[in-house]
C-alpha cells in the first residue's frame, strides 16, 4: 500500500459511497405503490432515477443544459422515470414530495463508525455532486460529522471534470499530493487521480448498476493507492 504519511486531508464522495440511495428510493416507491395498488419494479425505478440523473448531469457539465444543482436535476429526471414506470400516478406536489427522499438517505451500516475512526487522524471533507442541502440533511439524518462539505454546485464544475477537484484543493489550500479522494466509483477516483490526488476505493455492492466501469476490490488494488472491501477494512488500512 502507498505511504500515506504525506496525506493532510481526505476528500470523500457520499452518494452511493456513504448513503444508500437505492434502499431509500425503493422503500418510498414501495409505499406509494401500495397506496395505489400499483405494480412497480422499485429496483429498476431507483436505478433509472440515479442513472438518468448522471446522464442529464453530463449535459449540464458540457453546457448543453443550463447549470442546475442535484435537486433540480433529480426533479427533472423524475418526470421521465414516472413516464416509463407508468403504473404509478403522482401529481406535481406528490412528485415534489417524492424528490425529497434524496434528503433522507440512510448511511450504509458500516459507514458512521469507520468515518469517526478515520477522522481521528485525517480531516474529512465531503466532495460531492449532490446538492449541499442533500449532503447536510443526509449527514444530520445519520448523525455523521465531517470537517466540511463541498458541493460541486458551488465549484463551477461537477466531478469528474478536473476543475472540480482542483478548485476543492485550492479552497482547502493543499497540493494534490497531500489529498486523497475516497469513493466507491472508479470514474470518480480516476478523475481525482488524473489531477494528482491519492485515491482510495471502498467497495459498495450494487454501485456498478449505475457505473458499469466500477472496479472489484481485486482490480482496484492495482489502480488505486488503497482498496478496501468495506468501511471497517478502509479504516484499518488508513490507520495502520
């Protein structure tokens, strides 16, 4: 494993890495479907919502769509998801309410304690494409403390644009060699690695459904500085 003695700060992805978006969406859509006696593939509903959000985010990043934060993108995509999953009928206000589920995502069960352990040595700064409000609300919902939260909505660029990582580093006043990106997504880590950050991969089951290029732990061991099977394993390796 790479020598970590030069690391001054960890930048940390949260959507999918820390917060279980799929479980929260499936639970809420299951509830709505039961109320309407509707048949909905809740797993596919959640996957479509997340995947199509990133497809639309790519259009924002390219300038083909105007700048929007994640709340706005989630809400615009939701209409398309409901059109596909037509068994569920929701009014505009009900759709607005469903969009708020992104602010109530539960953390993976192994996340909070490991993050607390790692923070005993390293400052941890959230670096996310999610809105600042989502990151704050979900962190409070799960009782997880950070040393700071940077949402790309304020950086002028979204990950995985190199400028997103570079702007975060400038705000944190650290060189790329003094920072490490922690994420469950290969594309995020490769984006960080391209601008000189150290990288740590933590495996989260099911994230490859949205990010087909996601690595296994075995593959990631040769690509990234740290590769962990779960959060306790990550904490053990970071604190060794």
